[in-house]
C-alpha cells in the first residue's frame, strides 16, 4: 500500500486526484483513524505496566501491542514510541489528511468514481459525525487488528467492537459536538434505522456511552461489494434498471402519459426538516394489466432504478412487519430506486382485524420517513386512507383493454412468438376479456403445448387461453363438455338461423363495436343473451352445446340448488358471484329451468312478494350489465317477465317436433358405426310416437343396450320395447295395437 503525502497546501488540495478504487479510499480512512486513536491515547494517558509481571499477559491487549498496531500505517517518532507524542504535530497531520481525503472524495465524485461510503452518506443524509461513526464501525470489517484495539480502548477483554463513548471521542472535536452527536444513536435516528445492526436483547441498565455498535450486515455488504440486491430480500424484491431492453407499450398510453408528467421526488431519507409532501401513485387493475410494465417504462424515462417488492411476502414473513418493511425501504434508498409494492391489497382486507390495522399504521409511518417515489399496485381499488401530511396519493385504474385493443395485442404478441398460421384473432379478442399479460401467457402456453403434442399452435390456442382463466364457477356450476355441432341438431331452419346469427354476433363483435364505433355509444348491454323456450327434450341444452362448440368456448350449467336461497339477499349474492366469475372466465353461462329464477314480478301483498320482486329486478340489472354470453332455458315461456324478455337479444322458441323432424332426429341420434337391422323403420316410428328429441335419445340408447345384450344389431323389436318403457315412465297408456308383431 503506497503512502500518500500529507500537509498539502490549499492550492494542491484543490487539484487533488480522484481515488482509483474504493480500497485506496479505505486505506486513507484507516490511516486517519490510526492517527485519531494515537491522539486519543495520548490524551487519556494510560499508565505503563510491566509485561513481565503481568500474570494475564496474552489475554488482553498490552500498551506495547497497541502502539505497534496503530503505528503500522504511520511512521512515528522515537518520542512517540516512548509514549511522549507530539500532540500538536499529530493534530496537524490529522487535519491535513482529513482535508486530503475530502479533496480526493470531491474529485472522485466529479470524475464519476463510485465510493460506497460517500453514496451511503448521501442517500441517508448523514452528517460528518455520522459518517465518522460509519467508518469506525467499518474498520473491524477491513482489518481485524481493530478488534483488539477497541478492546484495549474500552478496557474490556470481551469487547471487540467500538462503543458509543469511543465513537464520540474520535469523531467529535468539542464537548458541544459530543452532546449533539448522542442523538445520532437514538432508536429513531438515521444510524439506528438504516445503518447500524439492531441489538435485540439490550442489557438492562447499560449506559449509552458503553454500548457497542456494529454495521448492519446488509450495509457492510454494500460498502464492501456494491451492486447486488440484499440476498435476504431476493425472495421478496426484484430490481429493474433503466438500461434494460423494454418492449413497446401496446395499450394504456394515457396512463404512461400521466406517470411521465413529472419526474419522481428521489430525495434522500428524511432529515427531519419540513419538506413538501411527496406524491405516491396507486395503480389498480386485474392481473396482467401491465401495472409493473407501465412503471418500468416510466422509470426508464426518468433514468431511475425500479425496485418492486411483494407486499404479500412481506406480510407473510415470520419476522416483524416493520423490520422487513424497513429493510425494503433501505434497499430502495441504497439503489436510489423508485419503489413499488405489488399485491398491496393485503394491506386493505375486506374485514380488517387488529393486526391489519396495525400494519397499515406502520406502513404509513415508515413511508413518511422515505422521500422516494412510491407506487402501490393492487388488483382491486384500495379503500384504506393512506394519506399523511407528508405524502399524498394519486390513483389510476388499468382496465381490461377494449376488443379493438385486445385484437392488436393478440396480433402483436403472436408476431413476437412466431405465429405464421391463420388464427381467428378477432374471435379470440371477442371471447376472452384478457389483459396483455394473459394474452402473452396464452400464446406462450400454446407454443409449448403444440411443441409437446406435435401439432399446430393455432389448434391449441383456445385450450391455452382457457388455461389462463382463474375462476371459481365450479362451486355453483357444472362444466359441460360440448359434443354436438350443427349437423347433430335437428331444428326448423328459422331456429337454426337465429342460433347462427347469435354466434355471428360474437364472431363479429370487433367490427361492430370496434371498427364501426358502437362501443362508444353503449355504456352497457354489449353482451349476448339468449332465451331458449320450449317443451322438455326439444334440444335446448343441445343447442347451447352447439353454440359453445362453434365459438370454441367453455359451457357452464348453473346449479340452481347452489343459487336460490330462502334467506334474504343470499340469492342476489350468489348470482353476483356467478356473473363476476363468468366475467373472469369468458365462458357461456347456461341457466336451465330459469322460470324458477326469472319469473314474473307480482303485486306486492306481503314481505315475500317484496323480496321476490327485488331479486327479479336485481337479476334483470345484472343480465343487462353482463358483457359475456348467457343462455337461459325455460319450459314455460309465459312465466317469464315481459321486462326481462325485452333485455334478451335472442328469444328462440323450440317447437315440439312434428313427424318429419322426429324422423330426422331418429336418424341423427344413431351413430354411423351402430349396426342396424333391415327391419328398422324410422318413418313409422316418427309417425307412430309423438315424443321429443330427448325422449328419442333415451329410447335409442336403451335399445342399443338391449341389442348388445343379445349380440345383435338394433332392430325394431328393441326400439319398440324401449319406446314402450319411455312412455310408461311418464304415466302414459301404451296400446299394443300396431306393434304386436314386434
């Protein structure tokens, strides 16, 4: 280690050269510390002892050993080795070296040389005394000789760290400075809060001056090896740098414009002075809406780092909430980063308990002492009041993009993923109310699944899209796997045409609502609702499956037993949950036997009528607001309220099939692989038995099992036997005339 000349003139100090690296700076700081220790030793006047007469030699630091340790970094005169230091000369050396260090630090700052201790002092607004305390605590991390020196100075064999009294004597020049500097070690002082390690079990009655102190492990690591995140916080936080490559924003450009209106505050930790209130921003929206992506773009424009902490992980940690939160705030200060807390909704639960209220109070209190720009990211709007006299809050919602925007996102991300095949992107944009994050994930999943299965990615894009949906419809609904297509259903052409028109309303939503501007004209009522009315077995459920299969959408049949409740308000609550989950899922909601739910509103004669009408009115409102696809089925169209019918897009009446359509149903119900006897007469069956398609399906299936039992193909005797059984189920009298020979 080369020796640096001291005693330079002010003109020479003005042209001081910068430090080449941090270790050169630390070497000068340690030389200055050794001089201060020598000076303090000479002022104290330790009595000389005879080492040969000392029975405890080697168990403590002797005076000779102390002189040898502190003299390693400085040539001392013979008089100093004999215990007669020249105080004034040493004081001059101390002042000269202190000035030289200050000059070289200033030159390093101007030359762009990063010195960790200068950075820490800046971000935490440490004064000269506090900076000296930090350097004193760092000494034991740089050279172990200081462990023995501090034990000698404290006259305590067990002490290996500096104590407060020693620090005040070394870093303060006057008694007034020493008295003022005691505040730096208070529990809420900046040293205790950000820099020094916390002593959990403080011995009772120990004076402040005899209290040892050490640097916090994280601060030590930063001072010795800068750049990386705190290893302890890595499961909780991530950091993004302004020079990282970023994909362009595709939606919510207005949000980015708002975020970029003014640069962040970015001032150091609070110094206790009255300052202008800092501004925080609350961004809320569904998962994948781009909250973090917006902040990354904004931070890159500001040239700032962005530190994102998971509030859910902070709350879940066993360690105290305040301690973990303080470490996150300190990390943001060390990196001079904008600070964002994702999953901030955990601070504002629906039913807050005492612990939640205490966490919210601590959060407000800790943020008051941090002048960095802070962002809260949540999936729902935070209702808690987070404002304080020193920090105000702005908020903005990131909504699900419109269909036109979703279409552009699908196409843009598909190009990034290398999709080179024809895919119905408008249909996907219409079916799935996805955020940009969900669209990206769906495309990535489709590529992985296609590679695994050895097929085209476009063939599994719907499957991959539904894989991104997180909902709980299964609690009150049953998923139906669509198995029928247009060739399987037998209906008059008028009804088929209405079903096709309904499907087209979904397929071409992007044209009408997007290209033609109808979305601006409609605040609500943009969903698709259909009412299937007709006798049992006429194909209502089958038609719902045809629609679902044609649109490549999931179909959920609502379980009425889980919806209707005798308790006031419970039915509305259940239906609200169904529509809410349906909005997340993008699935078709199929309500069967809806006349039980959506009956006519009656004259109010008692409390039961009053609340029944409230339920009906609520259902009408939710149906109109719902922008997904709902299919309602009823056997009794006359029982449906007229006001409700006006809110339905398509009312499709399923007629009881006549002989012509019954024959078509008989033929369509039997698979092509099924063996049939030559005596099967579908025309006779259709003419002879007036039964609906659902009954015909039961008959065919029963006849198939009868034939399989006898090892033959399906014949007329099997079909007639099954017809007779089907009719008897409903209590009908079945005459034997006409089929005795079967």
